[in-house]
C-alpha cells in the first residue's frame, strides 16, 4: 500500500503510522461489496442496507483515527471494537439510534469479503511452507486449534456452573 | 488523486473479491447431518476456497487474471476487510454489557483455557509423534501473528521452534475457519457444554476463526444468536489484550520447562535469533 502525504501530519515516531486515506478508500470498496452481500443475506431494503454499512463505516473510520492519533497504542481492530461498544451500551443517549441503523446487518455476510481477500493473498512462501510442513505438524495444528477451543469452553462451562 | 488511482490499478483484485463474495453468499449456508450433530458450511468458507483456487500460487493457470501484484496487495486488505465485521460485533457487545458483567468471571477465566493448546497438543507432539523442538513453537499458542513475533524474537524463524510455529500458522490460515466451523457446529448440537461457554471459546484472537466459529454456533442455535455474538466478541477482544502476554510469560516458559523434562538430552535452544 502506498504511503499518503495527508496521513503524515502529526508525526509520532514511536508507533506504526496508519495511512488513513488509503484505509478509508479501501473501506469504501469493501463496504460496497458488503452492501451487495447484505441485499442477498437479509430482507433489508437497499437504502436501509446502505445506512447500515455507512454506520459501520463510521465506526471503522473512527477506530482508525483513534489508532493513529490516540495518546496510547491499541490495534485498530481493538479501537473499532471499543467504539462499537461505546456506540451501543444502554446508558448512552444514542444507543437506540445507532442500533436502529446497524441492527439488521447480517454479521456473517460481513466476514465473506475478508476471506476472499485471504484466499487470494496466500503467498508462494506459504504454499512452500505448507508443502514442507509434513503431516506431523498438520496433525498437531488440528490439536492446537481444538485445544484452545476445548480448553476455553470447558473452563467457561465450569465457571458458569459454579457462578450461576 | 493518487489514492484513487492506486485503487483503480487493483481493479482485478477488487472485482475478483466482489464476484467471489457474491457467489459464496448466493450458495448460502449448507449443512451435513451426522447422527445427532451437524456440520455447517458457511459462505466465508466458500469465499476462502474460491479465493485459493483463483490464487496463482496455488493454481498456475489463475495467473492470467490474478498476478503476483494482486496477491501482494490482497494481504494488507485482509485486516481492512474484517473491520466492518469487528464494528458490527462491537455493536452487539454494547447492548449485552449487563449479561457480560454477569458472565465476567467465566469470561476472564476462560482466557486461561488458551493454554489448552499445550495440554492437548504438546503430549501428542512429544510422545505420540516423537517430534523434536518443533513441538515448542507448534503448541505454545494458536500461532497467530503475535505468537510468531514471540518465537521470531526468541529463537529466530529458521530454528526448529520457528518451523513449528510457522507450520501451525499456515495450517491454521488454510484450514482454521473450516476446523472451527466443524468443532463449533458439532459441539453445539451435542449439548454437552453451555452454549455461552462455546461462544466465549470462539474468541481466540483471530477474526476469521471467530467469524466461522460464531457463525456456525449461531446458525445451530439461532434463538441465542445475539448472546453468542456478544460473548464471542467480548472474549476475542480480551484475547487481543491478553493473548500475547499469556504466550510470552506463561505458555512459552511452561512449554520450555515441559520439554526439558520430556527430553532432558535435547535441551531447548537458547541461541540468539537468526
């Protein structure tokens, strides 16, 4: 991705600089694709789906700005998560307004473009590693993923049983 | 204007993603029944699969449309493309904040469950498959980007530990969404563990694995969809915050110690990073 001059204002050398304009641009493209997917996945009208995507866009853009300029560093996805929460917790006056816009959006359809980019992004190196990895590491990888999932699920289940 | 011209130059990539995503969404959610359980196949899985099949590094013929330039440009767009999804997750966490406070102890303690990678995979690596120091890098974490950084920093990626973490990373990248969809949909239909617990466990610090996991769970248990999304999202946010520290200060020292007990003759390498 190209660096953009407009994003160089307010230099903070200590942290990785996010080039805001290219991110905003890419988010527009991704939101347009996402809008089309919402029309397939939900019963929303084109206008309502556009509103929903615009609402999510605003949260993402806000998160990127915070990741770029906030006095302490958090990854942009963490800022976006926090902004999404702050926009909809019950004790803020605007929660119902925000929910009215984004509530009908189908979250699963939102994840589809990301995985399409991920499939197209598989690099030559990754293909080489996958071929070289051998069956033992592939088996271990399955147990690693199962281990983190079962470990967390069993502990959560036990704690929920005790605290309920 | 440069910003716009750069995007137009990548029209092949964005057009391919638009077509892939629409085809995947039109196929929709499919399921295979297995006795009492069911395995769900989600649009995001097809999107990844079609993307891989159109990738010139996997299918040489795909190079007529998708070139190395598009492949390189696609990589940073993965993070951008997950952002609207993360934002939507945030807006589902907000209204459920009281439920989350109620579930707080479970939510916090299940982060320790990420050590399940060690509990389950390490014994298999060392005693069943008789693997060497690869076991350390392979099993101390779920091998996402922050964990690769830890191994790269301590051993270098050309070391056996580096081979271990990269191998699991690549397998996770290629098959993680499928594995999580299968696990979540089967456990949801088996009715052994609390669905809230299954939802919390979905937050492993990887957006696409969480998407697949929560998608499968909420399709299997549609009446609990909002709770599932809120629990998974909150847990994933916690993992973003804690995962690297758990790996660095708890899991890795623990696995190193275990390995030194399991293979006293083949000590953990302490050399400087390559």
